[in-house]
C-alpha cells in the first residue's frame, strides 16, 4: 500500500500564532491540498462535549420510526433540508444507491441580510427539540473554522487573506448528519451496494466530524484506496470540486468513498457528520488567472457556484 501524507494541523496555530506559525500552517495545508486533497485538523473550536452531544442527538434522530422520519422528507427541496430516506442518493456514475439515510441543515441568516429569503427554512424536528439547537451550534462553529481554513488557503494561493470571507458569509453551506443503516438481511441489498460510492464533494471544502470510525477511504494518485483515520475529535478536511475548479486543479478534489464493513458487521450502524462549506450562489468559480499558464492550461468553463450546484444535484439524483 502506498503511503499518503495526510498532515495533522493545529488550527489554533493559524488563528492565534505568530507570523511564522501562520505561514507554516498556510504552506502545510496548501501543499497537502495540492498533493492529496486531505488534512486532519486539531483545535478547531468544537469541544468534545459538543461533539458527543451532537452524536447522541444524531443517533436518537435516526432511531425514530421511519413513518416519523418520512414526514420530514420534503418534496422539491432536493434533500437540501430535512430528511432524505434510505437509498435515495446515488454517487455520480453509479446505478445502485448508497446504503445511507441523512438529514441536512442549511444556513440560518441572523444578521437580517436579504439573502435569507433565498434559502428554504430549516426543518424543525418536533420530537427532538435539542437536535435543532445542537446542530445550529455545530453549524456555526464549523462555519467559523472553515472561514479560517479558507483564509490560510487564500494566503497559499497568493490571494488577499480575506478573499473568501464575503463569499462564504451567509453562504449556502450544508451540515449533513449521516446514518449508514444496519443491514441484517444481506440478500436484501444489491451485491454492488456500498455505504457511499466513490465520489468527489461538490463544495469548496468539507469538514468532517467522526471519521474516527472505519470505512472512509481516499483514492491516491497511483489509483490505490487508502484508509483515512482521524485522531479522537479531529476534523478531516478535504477539497471539493468548487475549490478545485477555482484553482484549475492546483488544489485537488480527491475521490473518496465509504466501504462496507465485513459482512458480520453490516448489522452495526455507522454515523458521520460532514459539513459542506459552500459560498453564496453568486460566487464566480472562473479559474483564477494565477493558476493558468502554459503548463496548466485552463480546464473548466466559467460558471457560478449556484449554477454548478444545480448541475451536480441533478447528477446525483436529488434534483429533477
Ligand atoms: O461518512 C463519511 O465518512 C464520509 C461521507 C462523505 O464523503 C459524504 O457524505 O460526502
Ligand atoms: Fe464526500
């Protein structure tokens, strides 16, 4: 198995460090995003207590009866808010849907900005009031951590440090709480069904809580699958297609998947919580001129984040 460098970086050294610490962090995250597209992050601002509380809520939510969960599957929202039932999402290029159900929470605009009217309201779980407040807290903290990570990435790209700030402020980010449900009758699912088929994330960057459970793997440049493991409460952070597009592939949106456990463990649930950091829909994803030269010709057509998201949601079967 080839070795893959997934550095463990301390976000506090960027936020509160001296100039040398900050430069080091920015170089490290940039290099890793250029090479493997993945890092793990410590001191990200979410306490162990908050993460434990989140997982307790997520487990309770998914243990509600299907009839109750299905009440929160709202047609017309492309799964972007509330519940998406078992086997609804299919990775691009696959025919068999993933073995998962999920619940998505979107932006809560609190500063009175008019963009509030463009976002559907979040769906409130009546049966589980603390789910709503805990996920809002987690959403805002991950949004904050993501903003700092993008500042470090902007510096690596020789952009002004605050390049992404206004683009992600009140952005269309999604917190996805995921349940890879237990399967007791293995004959009841197609042979080629997996927890999450190989895919790339759509957004700018993804911050994932809970990759401490086995299953997540990334595809190396050499074409081998490599397991991604986080220490304790660390976040796994990876590049999505929007950042890859903006940087004309300088930063790599690495293919990843969640494999099934051995057959005798398919009866056990797996939970995870990715935060897909999106900009506002009007962000221009035209590749940066500084990332285009003779050796790196322009690879992508010009598109906005909103247009690109719609195209991708249709490809994965969430939008008609
Ligand atoms: O569950 C995981 O560990 C990863 C999930 C994932 O890659 C996704 O939902 O995009
Ligand atoms: Fe993903």
